[in-house]
């Protein structure tokens, strides 16, 4: 018994020591920068520019929503692709390909003269965004150890939040036709981050991937590894519902305040900026919270925040709608942070990418529904507010599933 306790304490000390290693910090920061480009720029910037792209290209809400859905549908396909190849390429090489593809897509969007160009560029951005998001947390959590996994994933979430704030500030300083300039700046940043990935992750890029089947005899291959995690079905269902709520809320925040609540474009952009600031805070707050109080509890709190935000924001009362946007921003990064940390608790690094692909497929399925359904609802009802009722429903069910999660089981790999 004493030997067993000593082993646990040693593993915990090992995890804490790794978390303070400068090399570990570098890996976390590089993956956070890559997530900023692939997620905040490649996926969520379009939510901010939804009405600008729609009006500049002369599109209906339904068609403009389809652009967002194409990005998210490709994200789903990208998740499947990563699940099939990450075992051969390794986490670092897969991330490197993803950041290059994301940056190239942003460069094409910065030109974007018409729908036939914007549509495939947005689709490609979604595809390669999955390559970065699925692999980045695996690299970061492996670098810091079990005691700081929530913190590591929270830092990556903060990187996404910084990107959203940056995009919001850029968008607020341009007119309807200035959306291309936003993507132009983002493509430049993406190129710099791609260089940083190659330089900062050089040891990881040179390392030969460990075969996925080199663990214990009970290890499940490929995406089937996710089933080794207790409560995996409920967690993935909650993650899909969160994605549905997320993409609905983020895509139509500016639209509902602008066209339903009577806010000016600048005022609506302020609310979106507050959402972005919230995403910066959400990961660092909820990551350590989940480390201390458990993944399931932190997840339930995040869903409660989603419900409250979706009730308050579309009413359009100032300053409460801005506060609601900030609160949702915190939940925006809190849920992926908590889910990712829970997966990394149960799945070793060499199989994390494939296992997390399964979680991301569930997430992507939820993402795919939101923009298209929201656009259809807006066209049929003449209002964006019904979309937020859907967000509330997703939050209620997701929160219930979070409360049913089993106790944490954290392994030191």
C-alpha cells in the first residue's frame, strides 16, 4: 500500500515538474498560437463577418449560413481524416500540415471576389482546422503531465480567445467591404505562426511516432480508443450539443443585436469583442477549476452559463447583453477545455489524436447543424431570436449529461 501511494505521489510530482519545464511551456504556447489561427481565424472569424459577407456578395441568410456550414462540415471530414492518419504522421507533423493548410485558406479568403471562391476557401479552412485542434491539446497535455492538463488546454483556449478579440477589433475598424482586409491580416499572422511551429516543435517533428498498438493488450486501435474512457457516450453527446449551441450563438450574435435589438453595427461588434475577451478568460479559469474540482462539475457549470447567456443576450438590453456575450465566451473555451482534459486523462499521447478525433466528430456534427438551421429559422420567422431558444435547449440537455459523468480517473503516461 505504501509503495502504491509513493508511486501516485511520484507521478503527481512528475506531472508538476513537467508543467514548470520551459520546454513544456514552449510547446503549450506554440500550440495555442496554432489554435488561434486555425480556430479563431479559420472558423470563427466568419461568424463575425457573416452580415458583411452576405451583403457584399448579395447572398440570402440561407446561402450565407451554408458557407458557415461548409466550413464546419469540412471540419467534420478533417476530424475523420486525422483519425486515420495521425498514427502514422504523429501529432506534431499533423499539426504542421494543418497550420499550413489553414494559412493558405485564409490567404484565398483575403482575395474572395465571389461565392465560388469564398465557399471552397471556407471549406478548406474548416478541414485543416481539425488537424490543428485535434493534435494541439495532445501535444500540450503530454508536455505538462497529469497535474496540469486542464491548465494546458485552457491556455490553448485562451489563444483562440485572443484571436477572436483580434478579429473583432479588425472588423470594427472596417466597412462592409473591409472583410477581406480582416482575412488578409490573419493570413499574415498565420504565416508567422507556421514558421513558429516548424521552429518551436522541431524535436517533436523529428521524433518517430510510437505505433498506436504498442500499449497494453486491452488498448483499442484508432478512434475506438475513446471507448476506454468511462462515460464516453454521455460526454460525446454533451460535446455535440455544446457545438450546436456554440455555432448558433456565435454565428448570430452580431445579427440578432443588429437586426432584432436595433443596435448599431459598432455596438454589436462590441458585444462580439466581449465574447472574445470571455474566451481568453474561460480556459485559464475553467481549466484549473476542472483540475481541482473535477471535469464533470466544471462542465455542468459551463452549460449553466450557456443557458443564462442565451436567455439574456437576444433581449438586447445594455449592458447586460454585453455581459452575457462575455459569459458565453468563457463557456466557449470552458467546455472544450474540460472535455479535452478528460480525454487526455484516460488516453495515452500516442493514441490521443485518434481517440480525440472521435470526440471531434461528435463536436463537428453539432457544428454542422447550427449555421444552416439558424439561417433557415431567420428567413422563415423574420428574426434571429428563435435560434437562441435552440441554444437554451442544447444547454439544458448538455448540463444534465455533464452531471451524470463518472468520477475522474487520471493516468500518468
